[in-house]
C-alpha cells in the first residue's frame, strides 16, 4: 500500500516536473519570439527611416536637377541673346561703314582680310587685329574665310588657295598676305601616315600657291601688304599695326594688347628631298627683309617697300 502511494507520488512529481519544463520552454520561446519581434520592429523602423531619407534625397536631387535645367536653359537663352546682339552690332557697324563709304569723297580702306597659306600666322595676325580693335569699330572678321565686300555684304572665300578675282577687286579692303620660308614652315607640317604626298609635292604646292598669289597681288589694283611671319615675330606684330595706323588711319586700342604666336605642333622632320623653285626662293628671301605694300586712294597708286 505504501509502495503504491510512493509510486503515485513519484508520477505526480514527474508530471509536475514535465509541466514545469514545458512552461520554462514556452517562456523561453515567448521571450525569444518577443526579442525577434523587437528586432523586426527595429528593422522596420530603420528601414522606414531609410526610405524617408531616400525619399527626401530623391526629392532634393529632383529639385537640384530642375534647378540645373533651369540654369542651363537660362545660360542658353543668354548665349542666344548674346549671339543675336553680336549679329545686331555687326549689322549696325556694317551699315555705318556702308554710309560712311557713300559720304566719303575718297576711297576709304576700312576692312582687313588676313590670308596666306596655312600655318603662316594668319590666325595670329587676325586675332591681334581683332583684340586691339575698339568696340565701335569692325576692322576684320573673326572668320578668316569671310570678308566684307564693296557693298558691305559679308562674302566667303577659300583662305588657303589662289586669290579670287572678286577679292582682288575689293577697293575698300586691305589684303594682308602672310608668307613663310619653307624650311621653317615644314616644321609645323603634319605628315601623317594617311598623307601620300611626296616631299616634292608638298614643296610644289607650297611654292606654287604662294608665288602665284604674290604675282596676282603685284599685278592687281588692290590694296595689299605682303609680309613674312618671321619678320613680324621680331616686333610681336606691332610693326604691322603701326603701318595700318600711320598709312591707312586704322584705329587701335591703347596700350596695344600683345598676342603670343605659339604653335607647339612642331614635328621631328629634319630632312626633306625636293628641288627648289629658284625665283620663288629669291622672292621669299627678299620679303624676309622687308614689308611690301600697295595702297590705292582716289585712283592714285601708292607703292612702298619698307626695309628693316
């Protein structure tokens, strides 16, 4: 009897123990579940904050892009307005030049065309003239392939080829023709792999165009200056501006702004094989020591050679 009671008591204790362990497990599970829920809540909160930050960033980025777009549009409009204004100013200056020509009893030389074979300093001299021209004047056009004709209309021409008859007949224009010595000029020549010209072809093209244009100018009744770039470099181009001021009454800003004639594209070519054009070489040697010019005012030809 006693044994039965003990067995019963043991069973009861085992049952209580199992129940207690079960409760402990449930408590532990609930605790872990609660911690998991807290972590999920924390993650959701952080994720929500991140989404809010991203939304705020996207909004600010969108506003910034909109502002940039408006700014670019404003700049573009200003540039277009500036172009329109420059065209208007150019048009007014041309109109003023036209009426001044009509009122003047004498032939006035009021427009400069800088030309010559490529890499002979035409950009340098054209920029020197433009940078030193007063704002209310127009001596030379920025585009060297254009010029102002006798009727104050802007015309085009090929800057590196034989001078065109219409250009030579332009009584109100002064042609500044730039020349160079072949041995100096060739240092700037880009003889790439695609160029199939022989050394003789390169020299012949150089000498033919230059010699032909020098002859055309001398035979013409046009106003011209033939000048060697190496001679002008000695005075940074100021010698040329002095002639334009003293002989033709061109007006320039004071003090004169110096424009550097820099070309860093010199190649490594040291020797060329070609036969020279003796007459052409003699002309270039003479021009390296002097500036030759011819001006025509009221049908009176003025020709002068200025020695160094």
